[in-house]
C-alpha cells in the first residue's frame, strides 16, 4: 500500500530517530551484526525514499491538485 506524504515524512523522521538511537547506543563501539543490519536497512530505505524523488514527486502532485 502506498504511503501518503504525511506518512512518508513520518517514516523518514522515524528512520532518522532510530539511526540516532543506534549511533548513541554504540557511539564508541563497533555495531554488532544485528544492529549493523538494521542500520544498513534503515539507511537504504531512507535513501530510497529520498533519492528516487518520492517525497518531492508526491508534494508536487499535491500542490498541482490544490491549484
């Protein structure tokens, strides 16, 4: 199911928050395998949402609909 713009923004915020938690938890240590997998997965999702223009495309479409 596709996400709305608000849901996508919320998801990006959740991802940022979790990455910050992991960073704080393992700041002075190497990430254990489980945490490393989560870190990589979250970064991939965040970049995919950001790089493919999903948010921008959705916002542009919404702005056109409101015009």
